[in-house]
C-alpha cells in the first residue's frame, strides 16, 4: 500500500459531502492501493451532523482509511493536504438575489484561498464544487498568491457526464461509447454543451445524430437545466451524481486518463479568444501525476463561437461583481 495522501473535504456533512466521503474512503478517488487521510471541514453548526458522518466512516471499516479528522478551522483542515474538494458553500436564502449569493460565497472562498495558501501541500490540487463554482475558484486562487492558478479547478464534469448520458440515450448506445463531448464556459445555464467534436463508437457524432434542431432546441437546453430537472423530480438537488463527478475529476487528474477529453473549468490563457482571468471550462487531457493540459486549436464554427461568447460574458460579469473581494 502507498503511504497516505491527505484529502480535505469542505461541507462534508452536506448531501454531496455525505455521498463523497464514503466513496473516497473506499478507494475510488485515488486508487485501491492508496492509503488516505481525510480532513473533514464544516461550519460550527455543521459539527454535530459531521460527528455522525465520522461515526459512519468508522462503522464502514474502510481498510484504506488511515485517519479521519473533523474541524471548522481552515488552517488545520487544509494542513499539508494533497487534494481539497471545496463543496461547502452558502445556500441561496429566502429573498436572496444572485448577487447576494455571489458576495456571500466570494467571502467564504476568499478565506479558504488564504488558508490554502498558508497551509496546503505545495503540489496540491483544489477542486471547487460549491456554486458559483467558476467564480469561487477565481476568488480562492486570487487569495492564494503563492499557489499557481492552475492548482484550482472548478467542476464541470457533472455537466459533461449529463451531456454524454443524453447523447447515449438519443443514439441508443452505452454511455462508454460516447466521447469528446465538451462543456465550454460556466457551470450555469449559460454553459455551452458542444457536440461538434463528439464521437459515438469512434464515429463523428454529427454523422449519427443528424438532427441539428434536436441538438440546439432539445439537447443543449436540457443539459443547461438538468440540475433543475433533478430538483423537480427528487425534491432536492443533485448529490450522488455530483459526488460521482467530483470523484471522476480528481481520479483522472491523479491517475491520468490520457485518451479522454475531460471538461474542467481552468484559468483562461486566452485560447479560443476567451478573456484572461476567468475560470472557463474547456476540454483537457489528464496526463496523470496531477498534470493536465488544455486541448488547443479546435476549429470553432460560428454557432459555437456565439455560444462560447455568451457564457464568457456571464463569467466576466460574475468576476466584476466580486471584484471588491479580490486583492490587488
Ligand atoms: P448542502 O447544503 O447539503 O451542504 C452544504 C454543506 O456545506 C452544509 O453541511 C454546510 O454546513 C456546509 N458549509 C456551508 N458553508 C461552509 C463553509 N464556509 N465551510 C465549510 N462548510 C460549509 O449542499 P450540497 O447539496 O451538498 O451542495 C453543495 C454545493 O455544491 C452547493 O453550492 C451546490 O450549489 C453545489 N453544486 C455544484 C455542482 C457542480 O456541478 N459544480 C452540482 C451539484 C451542486 O448543486
């Protein structure tokens, strides 16, 4: 067995956290030969439900779990971690507008960025799940000046998996046969799920799904609003699938998945004409050992360019609305 790696999870007593920590403990995050130390982070109010989660982790008798701790102290929770999954966020309260939610979360992620900067392991990778995920990643990174912006990733893997699922259903194939589906931009209703480069069973998806109207009027809005569809049916927001996507993201970054294109929101470098300084989802290739690179120079048609610009615009507006919380 490999010596323990440290993983922190914020919001560990929440519904995503609950699903997530069990799967991390069972070895699905970092591999079945990797010992794990889990640092669970919650608010003061979350400490009591978190103690129940701790009991269940103990009762799971997970052989790979060498240590579990619970804290509301960020420097303690992020101390020497290899990976952090930032799931906890402020929920939208009654009468709260989007900009209030944005500000409340920017404050949380500014504090977490500072603590990560002081305490996290030097090569750590940070996955932001809590919403608004892209802008929270920006705020955390800006508050962690000693870390590379590339160490912060906002999760759009759930959107990609949702899109793949809908394509597989439409083409009547198993989901494993669908690849190169791309999510561009924000994890929000402006995201652009793109099938221009997708393949089904190795063939160009658009030669199999030839109905462009289905793609534009059905597929794209359905992926954009899939979260709301789950809430309507379940009476609660996506949790197990979100936990699953978080596991997939970190596992692929840690162990590599070089043959796949995986959507991740990462700091823009000007590729595809997207403004610098926002966390914008692009296709990436995970080379393993915590390295990833963006897929560059894909041809972009006029429709795609329009969709990619719309979600870029929203991310710039989000950044502007939290600018007062960004240092410098
Ligand atoms: P819950 O409300 O069930 O759990 C959130 C937990 O975080 C609570 O236990 C709360 O006490 C804790 N928390 C709040 N502020 C904290 C802080 N400052 N430090 C530590 N813990 C804190 O929400 P859940 O359904 O688990 O969702 C968590 C977040 O994921 C939300 O922001 C949600 O919008 C977001 N999502 C993101 C997705 C993505 O694809 N990026 C998809 C699923 C999900 O909607």
